[in-house]
């Protein structure tokens, strides 16, 4: 009876011998997966064993090279798909500048600061602003982890102007918080090139009409 042999590599082992001999070796092996190859001819089996031994010896390096090559291919494909065009980069730059201008304008205050100025409980200053936003009485822009509320949408006692609910109802889901901020801060031809945020306190009905005109234009576009 031939003696069973075990050829060990870094991560794999080649077991050779008769079926019973290999079974005894497997009982002492901690490997989770096993592949068995049988040969009726001893000469073919010996030749195959030499080839398998060479493959097992270099298998870790082969796998590492293939993984690295595959990773490079995946990265290259993803970079090709997401690489921004010059126009997209310019658009991103303009958006950053526009948001920065809004945040630096002084027209927005942190929601917690608004709640403090309004005299709400200091124990949880975010409760009332969240309720206003949820009820669509006011909108907010988010910067970092905090909501910022538009000062021009507040009454002198730091509550939402009642007309804001009507304006937000007109826009519905057509504009998010930043979209609304840009609209209120932009020169509006319907308002004789005045900004909606500058007209809101003195002539809110015109601002409501301007919002309806904006939605009509968006519908035709």
C-alpha cells in the first residue's frame, strides 16, 4: 500500500495517496474546503500531482495578482463612469459659491437660535422649528447637521409669517430647501426685478403671485 503524502503551502495542502489514506489525513485537517481528484493510472496520477503541487505553491501569489488586477479594472471603470466633465465641474463650483453666499448673507439663522429668540423652552430648542417645517409653515436649508431658517420668513416675534404656508403650498415638492432659498434671493422679473425675500414683508400677495408665475413657467419648460 502506498504511503499517503501531504504537500503543504501557505494557504493550501495537496493530499495524495489511496482513498483511505487521504481520508485519514483529511480527518486531521482543519481546512474548510476540499477538492478531490482521482486517477486510475499511477503514472498519470504522479504527473498530475506534480502539476497540482506547483499550482498550489504559487496559488496565493496568483490570487493576489488577480485580485489586484481586478481591483484596478473596477476602479478604472468607475472613474470613467463618474469623471465629471468641465461643464459639471463649473456647475459644481457655481453651486458651492451660491450656497456660500446664502450662508454668509445673514438671511438665515440656526433653527435652535430662532427657537431661543422666540422664547421656547431651552430643554429642546429643535422641537418647535421641526414642527413648523413638518407642517410646511416654513422651509429650512441644512448645513452640517443643523437646519437654518430664513429670517425674512419670520415675524418680529420670530414665528413663521402666515403667507409662507401659502407660498410653500404653491411650490409643493418642486423645490427643496436650497431651491427655495435661491428663488427668494434671486431677482424676480415678476416683481420688477426685486427679490421675493425683500417684498415678502410689505407685499406678500405679490410674492404668492410670483410663486404661482414661477410654477407656471416651470410647467411650460
